[in-house]
């Protein structure tokens, strides 16, 4: 199954599971529940943040996801702990 989640409207953490809900590409409700341990072991959030920043900069004039959250991402992208 391949789904594209749009309009994420819910994030929930409970007893070691992460749940993200929103609407799929057809406008239907879609919920994804994942084991939090597996998520933090598999997702390289630094890489995701950096790649997203590159994409935003490359497409800043034609970007369909123009939201305030992008400014937050861009302001924090090149800060490393």
C-alpha cells in the first residue's frame, strides 16, 4: 500500500506508540501508528531537516507548502548541537 498523507491534524504519543492522523491524497481519513522506538532508531531527523531546507531553498518561489512552519525549519536548520 502506498499512501500520501496530507493535512496532518493529529499527533499522539501513548505507551510507546506514535500516532499521526490526517487526510490521504483522496481526502479520506488516514491514521498511521508506529512503535516509537523503531521511529527514533530509523529516522535520521538531522538529515530530514537538512534535505527539507535544501528543497525549500531550491523551490522557494514555486513551493506549494508555504507555511509559517517553514520559517521555523529554516531558522533552525543549520544549527547543530
